[in-house]
C-alpha cells in the first residue's frame, strides 16, 4: 500500500513538473511572438501612416470639389 502512495506521489510531482515546464515554454513563445509582432509593426508603421495620410488628403479633396 505504501508503494502505491509513493508511486502516486511521484506521478503528481512529475505532472507538476510537466505543467511547470509547459508554462515556461508558453511564456517563452509568447515573448517571442510579441517581439516578432513588434518588429513587424515597426516595419509597417511608416507605410500605414502614409496610407492613412493619403486617405485623409483624398477625402478632403473629394469634399472640397
């Protein structure tokens, strides 16, 4: 009976370690994705700002006519 309790305790520790390792993996992945998105946004931001500016200018030109 004591052997069964010991085995169950080992399984619980292994399960907790697996969950802990997986959470660390997910946090690392989240950080990686965040960096990639920030870099890509920084690359695209000038183009986005230019398109918005051009759109606003074109809207004003349409209204003024």
